[in-house]
C-alpha cells in the first residue's frame, strides 16, 4: 500500500521531527522495534506511519509539508470515526492535552 514516494516522505518527516510523533511527541520506530528497545508484541502502536495533513480524498498531495510522521496508534485513532475525524491541528491539541494528563497511552 505504501508507495516509494510516500515512504521517502515519511522518512524525511521522521528525520525532521527527530523521530518523534507529530501528535504525541514520543519516539517512533521505522524498521525494527529494536530502535526503541520494545518487544515486538507491544511495538505495533509505536510504528512510524505517514499521515497526510490534508487527506488524499480532500485533494492532499504526497508532498513535503503535507506528510508528517506519526505513530500507527495516533494515526489510527484520528481516523476511527471518519465522518467526524478532527483536523490534524485540533487532534494534535487534543492528544497533547491527554498527554499532559497522562491519559493518552495506556499504562
Ligand atoms: Zn504518537
């Protein structure tokens, strides 16, 4: 599903975000969970994925600036209810608020 171009955009975003999630700010892994010293079974949610700030269905392109790097879990949670998915900015604010309360990632 992930094409070459999107892969390299994701890698770029990962670099420019210092390997941290666009939404929650915690580290992500790209190739192997070993990067974060996570056990493979619990590592899935922390995988780095490409997130489009403007969705492709809304005309968002695969270009620098429209693709950011985010955890698989953070990405999925935004799109849980597609009809009411918050904008990336609103979602980021929400995630940051829950992070501050220690409620975003399950303990
Ligand atoms: Zn995250």
